[in-house]
C-alpha cells in the first residue's frame, strides 16, 4: 500500500526556507544522498517547493545565504532564460 512506502513528514529530511545555507548544511544535504529536498515555510506540513540539489552549484558560499535567498536567485535566473 502507498502508506507503507511513504515517509512520515516528521521523519522526512526537509529544509526550512530560513535555514542558513552554509558549508555545514551543504555537507549534510550531500551526505543524505537525495537529489531533491522539500523546502517548507513556517511548519513542516507547508511545503513551498522542492529544491533540486544540483541547483546548489550556483550558490556562492562566501555570502550569507538562506534557502529562501537561493530560491529567489534561481527563480530570477530562470526567468531571464
């Protein structure tokens, strides 16, 4: 059954849109081994988007970035194409 295959939301690996995107978080994301990571706003049941891990190569980690900043930058880059 589908319920048997799904991961409960409280056990899932998710990113908060306000999480600081730094080298430590990047290492955690890579170690988890997922290609896509859900991003939530305010509470874990409010998934706002799914971050494709390959999009992280565009991030500049010498700046203070949050997941939200990265999403805004990615959306801006996509709209220019």
